[in-house]
DNA sequence: AGCAGCGTCCGGCCGC
DNA sequence: TGCGGCCGGACGCTG
C-alpha cells in the first residue's frame, strides 16, 4: 500500500512524463460510471462523472507534486488554475503509456478506471484494483477543507514542533502511540508500515499511551519516523501487495523492513504478536517493545 | 463544538 | 474447488 515514500516515487517518475501535456479526452470505466450512477463516491470524488470528464478536457498539467500521501497536479485551462488531487488508496497506480496493452500486469490492466488521453496521443492511465483511491478536481486546495488540516511535510523544519505540540494535547494523551503517529494531522505520511517499523526501532509497544512517552522520547520517535521515510524514499519505496511505481516498477524497501509482516523478531527470535489499533493490524515484538 | 465510533469505497487473498 | 470473512486510508455521518 502506498505511503509517503511510495507516493514520492510515483511523483518523481510521473512528473517529468506529465508536465506540459494537455488532456484531450477522458475515459471512465463502466464500473465507476455505474457506481457513481448509483450514488457512490467511486474514485471520482465530489462531482459527477460527466462533470469530471467535461471539466478535465483541455486541461494542461503544469506541475506535479506530493503532499503527504496525495499527488497534487496543478492544471491550467485558459486563464484559470485548477488542482487535481490524486490519492492512491490501497491499490491505485499510474501508468504512462501509448496503449493500454503496455500495462503489463494483468491485475492492473483489468482494473483500469480512468484514462486520460493526451493531445499528443499518449495515455495517462489510472488503475485501482480495490477502488479505494480518489481523484478530486478542485479550483484550490481550500475547496476540500480536510486537505488543510494535514500536518506539515515531515521533512519541513516546523514538522517537529508541530508533532510535539499535537502529541502532547490532552485528546491524544490516552491514545495508543501508534494511533497518534498514524494520524495525518499529527505527522503526515506515516501509515501502517512505517509506524510499525519506527516503533520497533524505538522499542516502543504500539499500544503504549502517548502520555507515557516522554517529550525526549517523542522527539526521538519523530526523527526515527523521518529517517525511515527518507530511507524508504531512497530505496524506491516498499512494493507490498498492490503498490507499483509508474509503469509497474517495484521498490526495494520491502526487503529492509524489520517488523512489518514478520512472524519472528529479527532481534530476539521471539514470535511476533499482532493487535488491532484504530482498526488496523499492528505487529510488534512482545519482548523487545515495551 | 468537538469527538468517538462506525459506515463507506472494494477485490485479493487466506483458511476452511 | 468454492466461499465467507478479513483487510485497510481517509472522509462523512451520527449520536
């Protein structure tokens, strides 16, 4: 599943392919059209399929950046600016191809839901096996208020003090630390994989209450998360389950994970345990993590 | 007002 | 082999 490092990899590969190109036409899968027609918010969020198709035509992609786990595509049409926000959910993937036959893996080719045909004839293809992803066309970021509530980028200077300020708030005091570090308003981009890794490295039990961790240890935890995110970016992200980079490329971080998905602790060979925190499975070593 | 809890968006995959 | 249940980012709704 794509977290911040995986999205960063997508953006780095996608941006040079997409910037400067103009959308000629949009094709939406029958499945999404039908789901939307029944009133569900399937992939295309906040507007009808017809409106999305109509508005996206003639849009020129002028920039592609990452914000937390979101891909932000700055668009222009005439004198107006727009923002297309793409979240990959559990299984979203972008492909830059000349024909959908070039989407080589069957399971991605079978779940192509939005095709952007560009004026030069090329295709920007959005595939999403489980349809948890989103495409949201906005005028400005503020038109979707939850985006404004995201924590700063973890690599920004202010991210550390922001993290400490929020993590010390009474409303987080009794929460499991893993839930706190996976809250995108506290620190952005840290999902299940990297939260699991950071807590293992810090030898902190995932259910430990936030208030039971000193300010000093919280600071250390913050920088461990940042370091792991950076290490993963450098490794090309983790290719787990349905995550692929542009055009199906895999990353290398999955081979460097020390706890996520493990049955046995690498430090002490104790069997790992798992517990559900905030609805998600959390793996930990009962001996190393306290 | 703010928040906890749950439903929603799904198909791959696992275990029986 | 067939099938029920599990899994999960982030938002929206409800109480």
